[in-house]
C-alpha cells in the first residue's frame, strides 16, 4: 500500500437550491440567504410539510443533450452537470490522465426515486393496477431502478475507466463517497477521482415518507425560515435537492501540473450507532468516535480545528446529538470553534448534502470565511456552542471538520485542511 | 502485508437452497431453483420464469418486530448474515464494537415495499404512507439493520454497482480489515420480483422470455437469449487472519487475495471493454499468474454479445481453454447484488471440497464462446485458487481472487 499519497481538491461543481454553479452557491451562503420555499415540483397540497429547497435547474440550459435529458433522472442530471463544472474548474484536460487511472465515486441516498415514481404512476394507471403494464415501460426505466447508473453517467462524462461506484449510505452518502474517492487515491488504485453526491428527492413518495415520521418541518406559512438548526423554535428539517462533485487528485501530480488546490482531505472515518434506524442517542458517542478517528488519521488535534460544518439538520434529536458529539470529541475546543449548518439555507438534500457541505468547507478555506447558520435567533438551551448565527464571519481557517449523520445509524466525519507546503 | 482478509463464515439464501449446505448440495447435483413466477400472476408479462427463494418464510428467520419494518431483500440479507456469523462461530458481543463493520451491496433496494407504498400514496393519499417506507426502501436498509441487530459499530458501507456490487463490497471489506477492523459482514441480497420490479428489469432488454425453466438461461450457449432474474444472495464473514487464528475460528474458507474493479469505455468508443483488465489487475493484486487459477466463476450474462465479450476476456487472460469456467448461477438466475456474493460463496466451497459445480442447461457453446465450461456434472479438481468475475449494468467490471489458506 502506498502511504505517502495525499489527496487534494482541484475542481468543484455545485448545483444547489438558490443558484446553479459554485459561484452562486457561495454567494448564497455568505449572504446568509435562504432558498427554502413552497414546493413547486409537485402538488404538495395534502402533505404535512409542503416546504422544499428546490434547484431552479434547466437541464438544457446546463448543456445536457436531449438524449441525456430523456434517459437521466433529475438526480443524474445534477451529477453530470456538476462533474462537468468540476472538471472545467480543475483545468484537467481529457487525455492528460490515462482513463484507467480515473475513478468515480458518487453518493446518493435515494437514487432515481423521482423517475421511478413517475414511471410507476404511468404504468400502474395512477397506482390502481398492482400488475403494471410492462408494454409501456420506457427503455431507461431499468436505469432508474439501479442507482448505479448515476455513477455510469458521471464516468462517461469524465471518460473514467478506473474503479467506479455508487455509494448509498443514506444521508452520509455524500461524505462517504468523497471519502471512498480519497481511499482510491490513498491506496494507489486511481490518480484522479471524480467524487461527490447527488439527490433529487422532492417527489411525493419521499416527501410522504418523511411526513409519516414527522421529520420534516410543517412550518408551511413561513417556508423561507423553516429550516432552523439549533434554534429553539425548530420543528424538523426541510427536504432539499442538489449535488456537488469534485475533482480529487493525488497531490504531487496536481502540483506538477500547476493545478489550483482548494484544500487537502486528510482524514475520513465512519462509525455506526447500531442503535436505531432513525433514532439517535443524545450522547453523540459514535459520532464522537468517528470524529476522533478522522482527526487521528489526519494527524490533526482538537486544538487545530478552526471550523465545524455541522450536520445540523434542524431536528431536535440531531442538534442535541451532534452538539454532544462535538463536546465529547473536542473537549473545551468545541466551545471555541465556530460551528454552522448550511442546511439552514439550502435544506437537507439527503445523500447529496454531505458533498455539498464538503464544497462549503473547501470554499470556506479558500475564502477564509465561515458560512452562517441562518434563522438562528433563539438558541436551544441544550445547544450551547457558537453556531455563527445569521451572518457569515471572516475567520482564519486551516482545518475544518465536517460531519454527517443518517438513517441506518451511519455517522461520518471528515477533516479537510488548507494545502500545506510540502 | 501483515493483516490479511480471510473468510470464516458463509450464509446463503438462494433459490435452489436455503442455507449454505442445502445450496451447495443442490448446486453440485445440478438442481435448479428456476421455475414459473408464483409471487404474482405473470400471465400478462413477457417474462414468466424466475429464481424465487420459495421455501423462505421470514417469520421463521427474522425477529418479528423487524418484519413489517423491512422489505424481502432485507429479510433475506438479515437471515444470511445471522447464518454467516453462526457459521463463523463469531459472537459479536465478544468483539470490540468499533472493530466490527457491515458492508453490503444493493442493486435496487426494497422494490416491493416501495411499490406498495407508492400505490397507497397515489390511490389513497399521503397520510396512508407508512412510517417504515423511510427505512425499508432505501439502499442502506440492509446494512443498517444488520449493524443494529449485531451491535456492529465500525465503518459500515453500502455499494451499488448492479451485479458487480458484492465484489466491490468485499473489496471494501478487505480494505477495512487491512486498516484495523477485525470482522466485517459483507455480501448482498436482492429481491425485486414484484410486478414493478420485474417490469423495470424487463426494460433493460436483457431478460429471457423463455418459458422452460431448464432452457431459459443459457450463457455461452447457441441458445442464449437473455437471463432469468432471481432473488436472494449470500453474506460472508471476513476477518483478519491473525485474529481468526487466535480465536480458533472453526473454519477458514480462504483469503481474499486479489481484487480489482474497472469501468468500460464510453459506449460507441469501439474500444475493448474493461473486463480483461479487471481480471488482470485482480491477478496482479494477488501476486499470481493466470496459470495459478484453478477455476473462474463467470459473470455469464446470457446475452450473446456480453457472453462473447466475457469469453474473449477469459481467453485473453488464460489462453484458449486455459482454465475451467463455470456459472452455477444458471441454477439460481442472476441475483443482482446477491449474485456475485453467492458466487464468492461457491468459489470458497469449491476450494473447501475440491469440486467445481456445473453450469446447468448449456449444451452447445456458441461460436466464440469456446471455453472449458464445466457442464453436465460437477468436476472434481484440486481448487487452490478461484476467480470470481462480475459485471454491472452500464459498464462495471470487477474480479476477486480467493485462495486456499494453509
């Protein structure tokens, strides 16, 4: 195994609520604007929560061909558009790296749900026929059924012929996919990895299943302020959508070609709580363990962490769980370091959000600015850290911790640092 | 490399056998689990044969409170995982919690559960969707449930690469073992034999429309005309070799000696698919020459063009008729995320018993598919090293080399 290989981010592509592209994304975050609103993608009347964080996304305007638009679910479209933006941003030209040395690692929690549901409604006559009619199935229906096709689309976009995978660990899939991409480079199985995550869950079935467990905010009268992580008045998360994709490169090769390096990913670790599919114990024990391990692998101490990008979904149990985890893993440092949740602005896009948050971390390092937690007016007394309310903050940032937590008990932590001269 | 990944436990839920020994006995005898679809009336479907795990009753194997919370694919996965741990004689309570992990593959998640909930939503309204849809349908359900049931708190994972996923999951399991995890449950199971699941599979254009279960899935044969879908799969317990020896694990089936994954060139490029390269990289990773492999468990798509590609790749790596090749999945159908896991189990059992299971049904090899395909009856052979090959829809290729341990 090759142990001295390091992984840097040299290209970023983001499709997020409030604006397409990395630039629009960062402007939204630093302005502290929220992109949550009443759902327009489907008729949400009759739902408990009718709020979403939607992307104003026109696939044709983003350069997808009619064939690509037809065969790809919305989530796959996000992924491909982001991959192309990240590749262009990296300046890596096709042919510069042998295709066999390029890998792909894409995360998604719910895959092509939107396409699957829409096709089912057609084939089952509005759900009335359990025995659906196969004669009317569109040719790409199978591509919707197996989410791995989203990784295929990104591989084709990038011309990748190395290891390709779709990582689907629920709401930590984004961090896990980026971590898996790092792993491919650290272990020498690839030199470049197109890594990130995408989800487009704003469809009736996904909204209904979160309604059923009262996980999403019912604050339908004030959708712009419905995502309120760490706020005493929070009442659930806001379902979002989007994607972020990165060009990850082996650091020496990136430096040789004079690439712009946003940041280095130095540590990544996952733990499971083995407790409950949706419940979290308030002690934050397993997330703290993932944080400790990620810092250990990244050779970073608690005192080095300058910013924590929280999972911050805006459910009571999550906010208390991770606040406890930060204290457990970082001790006193947890009270000194700014912590924020960008879900307050762009909602919770399930598997995608972990990658979008990595983008926020890389850009925070790049600009030395901590994005805020919007809508945080009255802190929950049990959440007693510095959550950077309302306004972005200039702050020296060398090392960032990003965490994710998801259904199934997954807890993931990643440490991202400013590129240090060798 | 001081830390080596060995397999110490196997659990099987297959259409032709529930439990490892039942599966293996049926497979060696050439007994198929393919038959007419019974789960629903397939009369209106162009596909009427499948590999159902028909003797499986969830209530006999899955804790009752979990049954309504989970789809069939998770019932099968939970069952196989529990059997694999039993087989390994591994009591999770005796292992450090953070040094156990679960990494499974999923191809399509809880399709039948999802179909039922979407039906309720669209015919009755959003408030009729049940609370368990959020945890039963998604691809991470099986890993999450296994982790909770057995208290495994290490670095858990879920990989989707259609039929190749279970090899990637096993590769990830090996990586975890190398970096300090002591025990990993890995593998896959899938169960999408509901009307919508079958319809979606049919839309790939790769399913066999044959009505005769014995002739519907004939990889490498002149009569190849698609594959038969199945359900089920296998779970394996992977451990660090030194730890397995130290706890006197009852059996060590073999070592994951080599693994590699590649992806095909863009469609229409006219360039060679990535399968040969995956096989070569897996051999190199194992430090073995092609001549050291005693059997190849083929992907065996059953689609003429894909069979030709695979036969060409096997010939390019091993030479003409250079290695015995087999496809016991002809007796189970293709199990998606479960398929390569079941082949891994079969490869390890072939090593254990010195016997190569047959490929059922194939009578006449198609031109260009002239392989040493083990047919008719199982073939006794010294099997020290086996390669398992798998491909996933869209261009995934993966290969694993397992070797007998001393």
